[in-house]
């Protein structure tokens, strides 16, 4: 990726464009919760967002799901918030069904197994959304509150960072761009050193 920076110095205004390159997108350590919900909770969620054209909710599920399957949102691809399904347990393993096609039909979706990494179940995928593929990671967070009822959360990481070096007049300074969904030109994104 290249970064264009305009430098202004003195009067009258002098401007020139400098180009700096970055490396590939890396996942940041910032994530957000994406569910999961049981079937009834998910139906209520669908009713709330069904008129919002930014959401693609799960309409058809795989036929082999267990009764403990959970549904979620926030799989962001192509400017749409797509649904997913988590099924399994610690003994059989955990499977994630993602709406790669963006049509809400997961009846034929290929289950993707979560792997245990440093005692956390996770799945990292590559999202091809635009010109540069970007990573996205799902992590299963299992907690046991005081009432001894196990709670499941899925944390989704899809904010990325691209790093590079600015060199002007023989002086070098590292920089990083933070972006969401493979975009780094939003006015709310950050440019840091």
C-alpha cells in the first residue's frame, strides 16, 4: 500500500506529494463481541434489523446443527454485516459456519473448525474484500461467572494495522495506519508513530 502525504512549507504555499509504502495488513489487538445467541434470541435480533440493508442474517441453517448451536453477527464483508453459526463443545470440538456468499443461506456452508491456541479456541480466516486480502480472527471466550453457569462469547478481530517508514531528508520515522474492513482512508482512522 502506498501513502500519499502533501507537505506545505512557507508562503506562497509549496506542495509536493511524497509516497511511502507499508507492509501487509496485520490484526490489531482490538476486537468486539459478535454474539452468540440461541435460536430465539437470534429471531428477535433478526426482527430488529430485518429492514436494515446493511445486515445479511442467517435464513437457512445446516441440517446437522446440534440443539446448542449459537448464532451471531458482525462478520463484516463487502460493506455488509453477515451472520454466522457456532456449534460444538469442548469435547467434540467447535465449528464455525460463515456466510461467505452473503446471501443468508448457510445450509451448504462448509464448517470451519476452531483450533485451540494458548488455551483459546480460535479461527483465523482471510477476507478478500477489495484489492488487498485482510485477516479476520474469531475467538471463543468461555467464562464461568459466580453462579457457575458457563457463558460463551465470540470476539471478532478485524481491525488491521499497516506499518511503514517515512524517510525525509535522511531522517527516518516509523508509522502505522489503523483501518477497518481493509480501508485506511476513513477520517476516523488513525495515523500513528
